[in-house]
C-alpha cells in the first residue's frame, strides 16, 4: 500500500492511518446528511459480518478501509442533485437511503422530495424531467460519485482492492444496481458487505434494530446475496452487537479490530496526502468551489514564503489552507450555489461552516495545529467577522495569512451571483480593508509575491471559484 506501510523513524509521531481516516470519515457523514459516526458504525457492522464469512486477513484489511471510505465521492453529486431536484442535497441524500428501489417507493420519493419550496410550475417541470429521464439521471449521479470516490482512494495510496469496492458500492446482487448493473459474484464481496452495512446503519439509526433486520430480509435476493443476509441474521438476537453499535466508545472498538492493530503509520507526507485528498472532496461539492482549496493553498504559501516562515511552518499552513473550508461539507448546496442573496437562516447556515470544520478536526491530534485557522478564517481584525467575532490579537498570524489568501481567491473567482473580478480590482478592494479587517503585512506579502510572478500582474481570474 505504498506510503501507508511506514515504519516509525526516530522521533516520528506514531499515528495510525486507521485512527486518522476514521476521524476524517466524520466529514463524509456530514456530506451524506447522516448522523455523526455513520461510517464508523458501518465499519463495525461490515467487519462483524466479514469475519463471520471467514475473509482472509488481506480481505479484512481492505474491507476495513472500504467501509471507512465508502463515501469519499459523496460530495461530487451534491450540486447536481440540487439542480435537478430543486432540493436540499443533505436532506435528499439522507432520505434516499431509505428507498428500496421499488416503483411505488421511488415515485413517492420523487413526488415528496422534488422542489419542496419551488413554485408549482417549476416543480412540475422538474418532476416530469426526472420521471422521463430518471434512469439516466440516477446512473450519471452514481457513476460520478463512485468514480470520484475510487479516484480519491487511489490518491490516498490505497490499492485497487479498496478502490474497486468503493466504485461498486451501489451495485445490487440481482443486477438492478448502478452504474454498471453488474450482479452476483461480479460485484466485489467487499462492496456487497459495505452496502448491506450502510442499509443496516441507516435503518437502525432511524428506527432501531428490528427495522434494520426487516429491511435486510426484504432486500435479500435483490440488493443482497441471500447467504450474506443469513449471516447477518445470526446477529439479530445478539444484544452485545446492537449495544456496541450504539456505544459512544465505538471508535475505540474499531481501533481494536485486527486491521487497525496492524498499525499502519502515517508520516508527514501521508498527512499532506490526506489534506490534499479531502481538499478534493471539499472542492467537488460545488462548481463554485472547484479548485478553491488548491488556489487558497498556493496563495497562502506565497504569503508564508514572502513573510519568511520556515518550511516546517509553511507545511502546516498549507494543510490548514487545504482544509480551511472542510466545514462546507455540512452546508447544503441549495445555499452554497444560490444565485441570489441569502436570507437570514441561509446566512446563519453558511456562518456555521468554520464551526463544523473545527468539530471535524477536533478528534485528530495530528491536525490540532490547523483548528484555529479552520475555525477563524472568516474572522476580521475589527471584530466584524464570524463565527466568534474575534478581534486583533485574538486572531493569530497563520489565520490572518489564510484569510488573506481566501479573500483574494473569493474575489478573483466566479461566485454564484457575480463573475470573477480582475486582479487589480480585487487588490484595490482588499487595500480598503487592510488594517480594519485584513492584516496589512499579509496583503503586502501577497502583492509582492504576485508581482514576482511571470508578467507581474498575478494570476488570471479563475474560471470558477468559491464563495469564500
Ligand atoms: Fe470559508
Ligand atoms: Fe474558502
């Protein structure tokens, strides 16, 4: 697995890849509109069934990471869902996981979830489009999600034996799944286990053990191989299984599973890879955030270099910049991609994204240094920022640097409600705010770094960009 199988060097922090990825999986739960801990609970469920069917050690290890990372591609179809269904992607995704694919259920879902707040004519047009083109729309959405997820897993250094099960997550035993409609043993056993674990957790979380047991039984022979559902039935009356699943210490339980105890350690390069991979998940959420995290990282590094920070410090700052908007995974695309001004409730939801980001990183010791930046990148020196209204010295230099880079990229990229701004115009606007809101030292460093670039005029405005 390349860089994952790393022996500790002298002085290197012992950081388990399993621990790191299970913490980061909380960001994926947010994007899927799932209760926190969904991926961790799926990991527990899938591993119990996987051990009962006697998978070998290698398969169990691959299953462990497949279960934790199955939703890596989940942000990539959020914008499309909003656009097609005129709906909130987080609610849509949460509720869709309860649909079993039967025509009455699908029709009921489409009629109740399409354009809930849209006008009648607009809603009717959207419903007709979905009913006429539903098959292709669903295939396209799932293909995007599965391919993106598999690609990011590869980027994290996982082999095809993990990437393929992530790609096949939505295939069904009877061939009715998507995107390739493969069936039976053509579907990786790890995908089959991951999908069954997902259904079990969704129904158990919303309605308890009996609902999960009934749902698996009902989908036996269609979504799931009958022998797998029979194995799961062995857990039906096992109180310890359900109690562990509900336990607040479930994270500890999954660290004690055999694959996690094989202790694959993450080194500094791997931490960079994780930050970069999750930046890709963040940027995939909206066409208006495409490339934003990468560009903010570049501008951040230019400022850091100009200010004279050492390489170690700049490395931490680059990770902070890559992950600064991770909390946006918890904000609906209905709001992020809105082309008109936000109402008060929508604006409050946007203002929560630094708080979501802080919460995601709070359990990850290796990223503890990044938390102030993630939490504070919308604060302003004069106290007019959000979410905490920090002022002056309450905002550290690292945060001021990322904030400067973030504002610059937000101005020079398209937003849902206005086109990208020329570099000179953006810098002029930032000049006006230097002092009261933006750190003047950071702005001077950014301008100097842009002047040093070939042509001296800074980058051309990006084709698509963020809302900050
Ligand atoms: Fe932000
Ligand atoms: Fe941003």
